[in-house]
């Protein structure tokens, strides 16, 4: 069996894995609910802004942190968003693990800054 056959086998296993199936289901549910979709988009935007400031060594304001805290408070009471974020986290862990395994196999560190 050649490497491409194994890659297709992995793709099939991924497609049918519980992490991928659940994540895709949660993505579709989120897309169908504009309010929840907007909440998640706002959270991502605010998290990115804070992260960007931190990476630039800038101070993050109390208002910015309060905005994120408020969104997380809303999310704690919203089962659909909470389940989406959890499914996303599980998929992300799976994906990172696979990339690490492949990187280790070819002795390449994908986390190296050039």
C-alpha cells in the first residue's frame, strides 16, 4: 500500500471520527442561529484584539477584558454555543495531535518561527 492510499484511509477515518462529525454538526447549528453566530464572532473578534495587543506589548484595558468576561457569561448560559466551543476544542486537539504525529514522523517542527 502506498502513502497516498494511507492518506485517503486517514481522511476517511477523520471524516467519520466522533470529533469531526460532532464539530460539523455544531457548526451547522451555529450557522442556523444568527444571534449565536454573532455572539461567537464578537467573542473571536474581542479575543483577537486582546491577543494582538498582548503580542505587541500593549496594555489591555479593563473595558476590553470586561467585554470578553461578559461574552463568556452569556455563553455559560447558552447551551448551543457552549457545545459548539467544546466540539471545536475537541476537534482542535485531534487536529493538533495528528499534525504533531506527522511532523514527528518526518522530523519537522511546524512550530518553529523563521
